[in-house]
C-alpha cells in the first residue's frame, strides 16, 4: 500500500485538512510510487505561521553558540545516515548515487560551518565622534522565514537556507519542491532529532502556485529565501517588493565553459562532460554552452561526441550508471523541443537528441546526452536555460569574443575557462560577468564555506553559503551608550 506522508505543523506530523495528496514517483521507473504527499490548502498556513512565531519567541533568545550545537548534531546525524538519505534522494529525484551522496555531504559541511558561526555573528565596535560615548553594531534575528526550494538539490539547497536561518535565531516555514518531498520529511526529522524546538520548523508540502504563493504573500512571514526558476523568482519578487519583505533569490543559469587553444584539452574534456551531463544537466551551474576556440574546435568536438555517446544512461541506483533520468515528463519534452528549435535554427545534432530506446528506459524520463554544433550567438539554444543534458557548442576567434559571448546572456551564475595562460586566467576572473568563475575546472563545484550566487537574472544581489548568508538572515542594529552624563548632540557638539 502506498505510504501517505504528512506535514509538520505546530509541533506534530499531521494530515492535510483537505485530505488531498500529490503522488511522487521515481523518475527512472514511474510505476515505483515513492509516496503520497499533502497538497496543502493555503487556509492551513495561518496555523503554521502562528506556531512558527511562537517558536521564534523562544529560539531567538537561545544563545547563538547553543543554537549552533543543534546544527552540529544535525550534521552528525546526516553524516551517520548519509547512505540511507542518498538512496531516498536518488529514488525520488533520479540523479546517480555518487551525486546524492555529495548532496548530503554538502548539507553536512553547511551544518558544521553554521555551528561554528554561532560563535561569531560579528558586529562592529567603532569609535564614536563624541567623548564618553560608545558605538557598536550587532545582529538580530528577524522572525519567520519562508523557505521555498527546487527539486535538483533536495537536501543541499534547503540546508544552505535552513541552517543559517536557524543559526541566526529565526524560525522557518519550509515548502520543498513537489518533486522531492520525501527528502524534505527526512531532513525535518533530522532537525527534530538534533534537538530543534518543534515549533521552529513547519513543513508544508504542496504546489508552488497554491501553498508556495501563500507563504510568499503571508504578512506573518517577513523573510523569504527562494531557489528555482527565474520566472517563479520574479513573481515572488513582485510580492516581496510590495510587502517590504526581505528576499533572497537564486534562479536560472546559462553557464559557459570556454576552452582556449593552449588548454589541457583532456582536462577540459573531462570538465565539460561532468559540467554538462552530471545531474543530467539539471544543475543551476550546469554547463549549457561550450565555447571552443576555432583552432581546436573540430578536434575537441570529435573527442567530446565520442565520450558523450559512451556515457551510460539508466537508473541512478545502479553503480555503473553515469546519467540518470530527467525529473519529469515536461522536463524531457523541453529537451526534445529545444533540439527541434536548434535544428530549425541551423544547428547540427552531433550526438543524442532523442530518447533512448530499450525496455529499461520505457518507464523513465530519459534523454540522451546531446551535443549541438553550429550554434550561433543569437540562437535560442545559446541563450535560454534548457535544464537538461543538451550542450550547445559555439566557435570563437579570440579571447575578447569568447568573453563577449559568455557575458551576453540574461543570466550570470557561473563560468569556466580552460587555459594555461596566467594573464588570460586573471582577465577571466575579472571580466566574466558571473557570480562564480572557475579556472581549469568545470562550471560546477561550489564549496559550502564560500558565498554562492549569480548576477543579472540569476539573483537579486544576495549570496548563499559562506559568511555572507548570515547577513541575510539577520538585521543589523546599532547601539550608542553615552556615559558623559550630559546631552551630547551628534554633528553639533563635536569638539573638533
Ligand atoms: P521552480 O521555479 O519550478 O520551483 C521552485 C520552487 O518554487 C518549488 O518548490 C515550487 O513548488 C515553488 N513555486 C512554484 N511556483 C511558485 C509560486 N508562484 N509561488 C511560490 N512558490 C512557487 O524550479 P524547479 O523546476 O524546481 O528548479 C529548477 C530551476 O531552479 C532552474 O531554473 C534552476 O536554474 C534553478 N536553480 C537555481 C539555483 C541557484 O542557486 N541559482 C540552484 C538550483 C536550481
């Protein structure tokens, strides 16, 4: 019998009041039903918000180093259960086990980083303009944060948001992707077992347009952290702007790997195979464009196509598999549609371009690793996010042109350049218009203790990860203490 999962609201695991559920299936084999998850009605949100507000009252007063201990424990539990959680994630999301293990590891790293940050959360003490007066700033928690996450990193992305939010003393309402709800239940269980006071976390499942929208619009939720498509982020941004909410947006990408003629081509080849086809191309940092210098273009394409064609497709639970399925039918249809668009625009399909045939693929959303050549700068496949294993190859003549091509898209998450020229490397890290640039490494591979995020239509100026995210989840307050015993007027009574 199919398991019915529940929401976590007001300190208890509860069924949705409307009795409605969303079926979650294994994208590698859709007859494998992972479970039924609440299709929560927005009318249930008030109760969750009130509970989170109560949770905040107590939790915000717990000393930050003590809050950090809860996160340390959460990291320990994730570490002990890494294998179990990785299997749950692969079953519901499709990416291969090595990658879901990495997904859990990222959450572990983030937990340990957050735990230590509980002893920092620095403010500033600075001299006052006036005698016998003290001036300092410090950080205060904000309240209830709405956390809305995508499917592609079912544990890592929530951890980037939830751990810092909690460490800073906030409570959260967590709405995971409707495609990866199972990992979310597991994650919340870990937090509770680690000792988080139950009212500090509310887990509400359901569709983005209903419960996600309700969280974004709720007046009792003053902060929002969203990762997902630029289109959804824009709609949340409009609400947050109108309601004066604090908002962090991490959105789409169209990342490029540049290969210069002096590069180690074997290394560049390994890099693009991992960057373009890892996670079946469903990473925000996935390599979606490969920019090849004209001198090495033909040779590189030949080697790439040979390697891409030999990648093993299949169920991510099997050790020999390199590339799992896409998340759902619509994602596969999108890849097919973009291949058609590319052909209509004059590009050539060098490999892949369609679904694999064979019994083992009949029940999953598989799409072959695809390489398109002859893509021009104004083609849609050179500019739009596809979010699948479809790589567009563009040819360039010199460094300036490569940088222009990299920078001319709407998005600005990550970029990569392969070169042995130190001057070109430094030009790239300064001139490529992205939040992250890798030199001699693929477009993917962020580390938990550095800020993560993008420019232009990828973000709204905030960063996840590293030290910067702790500023997002706190409000700066300034305090002045005048111990002169007399009225001192700033800017008027200065004695110099
Ligand atoms: P999505 O935008 O469809 O959904 C993301 C989340 O938003 C889900 O939980 C969904 O239910 C919710 N949602 C949908 N409509 C909503 C609405 N109107 N109001 C509130 N919530 C709503 O994205 P997805 O398909 O799950 O993920 C893929 C996208 O995420 C890609 O564009 C990818 O680039 C992006 N992404 C970006 C980063 C980054 O850090 N920049 C990381 C991972 C994924």
